[in-house]
């Protein structure tokens, strides 16, 4: 299982603080998710979950985050 501490935060050295912050960092953090997806020790179900989470993150837009402050 991959934990948040195992995921490099290339967008900023500070930890992600909320959903809007994650959304703003996603373009520069997506490569980290892709590199995790390529890991040989990832189980098929973990790979599937990560792939769908990436697909979901790619579809989120500013209008989806209104009221998430």
C-alpha cells in the first residue's frame, strides 16, 4: 500500500493542505502518480484504483471546487 508520505510532492515542499491546494498542484504532481502506477510491486487492484483516481482528478475543474474552502 502506498501512503501519502511515499508520494513525492513535486509541486511544493509543503504538504498538501486541502482539496483546492491539491487541485492547484495536480498538473505538476500528476507525473508522480504516473511513476507510482508504473511500479512493479503494485497489485492489479491498487493499479486500477490509482488509475481511476487519476482519471477523476483529470476531470475536476474550478467549478467543481466552489464552496470547498
